[in-house]
C-alpha cells in the first residue's frame, strides 16, 4: 500500500522530497566542465601582481631613472648603515629635503618630488632638524612630510598598505608624486619580529616590496650597525634584498669632526666615497628659562673648485676625458660660423663618436669587456664630466672649452 494512499495530506511533501533527491543525484552525476569562480579580491590583485615585459620591449627602458644622481635610483631599496651618533639620520633627512626642494645635493642633480620621512623614533627631533634645514636654506612650501606613529612591517602587509594609502593622500594634497620614503629606523619599524631570524627579516623585506609596489618610490631604510663591523644588525636576508647600501664613517673630534658617506655595495653603480660632510649647529630659539634650542644641519666638507684639466678625476671619468680629447683631435668638426650655443672656433664631436673612441680605448686594455658594461661606464663618465664643467655640450655635440684645452696642453 502506498504511503500517499494511507495519508493523502503527505502526498505533496512526498513529491517535493522526491524532486529534491533527483536534483541532488543530477548534480552529483553532472560531468560537464565548470568554470572556476575566483573571489573578486583575488581578481583585482591579479591585475597588478605580475609585471610582464616582452623580449622585444626590454630595450625601450634601459636608461636608469635616478632621484639623486649616481646615488639613489627610482623605485629601489637602499640601506644606510652606521653606528649610533654618526649623523646618518641627519644626512638622509638632508638628502630628502634637497630632493623635495629640487636643489642639487653636493653637486649632484636631483629629481624633485614628494618625500615622506617616517620618523618611528624621535619625531620631534626630526622636526627640529627639518626646521634647522629650512632656516639654513631659506626655503618654504616644499613637498617634504614627517610622519610618525607605529609601523609594524613584520606581522603582515597591513601596515605597509596603510602607509601607502596615507602617501596617496599626501600626493593628492601636495600635487607631487612620492619618489622617496625614508624609514627611520629598521629596528623601530620592524614590529615584534626578531631581526636575527631569517623568516622575520623576509617578512620585513616583503612589506618593503609591498610599499614600493604601491607607491613606486625609492625606499631608504636607516639601520644601526653593531659596535664592531659595518654591516647592519640582523639576518643577512636584508643585505640580499637591497639594491644599494651606504655607510658613514667619522674622523677627527670636536669641531674638526668630519663624516664620510660611502657606497659599500651596489647592484648597478659604482662603490666608494660619495661625499664628506660636517654637522653645524643651528639655533632655533630659546625656552622660558633662556636655554637655546639647536639642531644640526649638514654642510659639505672639503668641497674644492672643479679643475677643468681633469687632474681631479679618476677612473672612467679621466679615461673618458682623454678619449674625448683624442676624438676631437681626429674627427673634430667646427660648427658653421655664428652657430648659436657654440663658442667661436670650437671643435666638437658627436656623442656617438666620443663613445666609439672610449670603447676602442677600453677594449685596447680590456679586450674581453662586455659592451654593455663599458657603455654604463661611459654614461656615468659623461654625467660626471658635464656636471663637473670638464666638458660642454649642445644637443648631441660635445667639446672641451678653451680653459680645458689650455690646461691639458700644459701637461
């Protein structure tokens, strides 16, 4: 006997149950291909997660973009390491102020943009140093911002993303693209992780990568070295992640104390001394008891007038200057009389002619040297020579001015 016959009121429920069973069975036996549905958050992240450059496009962006000529590259990660009391925070702040102001720093060109100095320690002291710089240089309204607060770059990427979002707001307010972020210091922005543990240092590096990816800015981290040695404290993973590292050393004492900034490692640049400086004290005001408040400013030390004969040059710059002299002697051309921008009677060669002479001279001494390596040397040498007023240029043409020719002829 059928259950529905015994209890007619259950007939509708029985039919509904049978239909549900049939539906489940059909779903279980359905062998048709299904499309994987990704969460919307994952879809959005995929758009920016990978950067792809095709083989034929790699030569479209080979020129390195810099925010501080010969020192800091755009979008890189640098580390300034030194013992406490060596002026590294003052120095990096000085670099940042020059970048924000668009002012050449120790004879080196800068690219102007927003600079964000994250003062995780001693924010008020950092502000006083900025005030001293402003008083010394007499500028105002530059896109330089001191940011304080807690920053944890090892517990995850949350704080890196939060800082990136804050920077986006600062960009809108200043109407300048952020090109430099200073983290002062690694220790105070590390969070609860252990700097000596590789896994924690890798998390720190991942957060810096996230910050760089979101802002496209250069990240400069200030770090303490141990009392012995010149490398930063903690796991070596940080050393492997940076593009360039710098150290600060000190000689002398008291008023004669001189600090030297040197590049101690670089993936795409030259190592060695960058500049020497001293710290001068600037009075900012007095308190109610008459005590004077001061803050230090960076002053370049030992800056000498540039010699046009090249005797002050070393390495590739000196070689390039000699190559230019030889190229002009062999293939120099005299511009038509009255050509605007050219000194009267000057002989000039094109950049390509100069470069070819430099390569030929270099291969004479280093026959196995790669052309790309020599080309990089040449580009840096051209910058150094033109910035140092050793050579003059107009468009593609380069020449030695009369003083340089006279000085070189005397040697």
